[in-house]
């Protein structure tokens, strides 16, 4: 099930409900990494870039030809939600009330509905999103790092020196 070039790369953003800092802990960030790694190992997706911020994630990815974007996103967000809720219950139980919802299909909600996925039609647009992802931790709103390569939960070091800390990345030209 190889990844094929006819599928556009996509810029994907998922935001925590009410912009809550549900991904602040490394344990919750690692839930996202583990879920991406599983999807890569099962050849559903290739990941070219990512950043995990305290309350949202961005990725640049390419779906395998057999993988439907809607199914991938639904399953990815569902499994990460369950695992993040488990971490929160154990480590920050006071936050449970903040993610409690009165919905017909759930009582707790980690991710806002309608995550954003944009096709990257050309390399210029892709590079713009790659730069945005890598600079995100340095934005004055966040100030998580002085320089992009100082922020660990990002793909910037992969593009700077091929350091693949999480073993999930391929260069965008290779997927």
C-alpha cells in the first residue's frame, strides 16, 4: 500500500475544545505522537511535518491512496481523545468538568468539531505551511521557545539536521 504522488499533501489542524491547554503535558503530546506512529506503521499516512502545541496540533501529511481523509481524521481524533481523557483523569481531574459536554454522542470532548484540512496544491504553499508550523512555538502568543529548533515537539530539527526524534517523519519530497 504505497503512498502515491497524485494525492495532495494536506495541512491539518486540530484544536482542543474551547482552546483548553489539554496537550500541555508531555504525556498528552506523546499520545498524539503514538497515534501518528501507528497510522504511519499501518501505511495509512506519511507525515512530513508537525507541531504539538498546548491546545492544538498541526501536521503536513499525505494520505495513502486507500485511506479516506474523513475516516482517518475521525479515527485519529477519537483514539487520541480517549487516551488524553485517561491522562487528564489521572493527572488533572479538575479539568474534566471543563471538557464535559451535553452531546448525544459523547459526554467529554477533547477536540473541537470540524478540524481543518487544506490541500497543499504546490510546493510554495507547502513550504509556507512548513514555516508556519516550525515558527508556531516562537510566536509571541506562545513563547514556548526563543528559536524554532529549541521546541522539542516539532519537526523543525528534522529539516535542520535530519534528527527524527519520534521516528515518524519523512521529507515532504519523499512522500
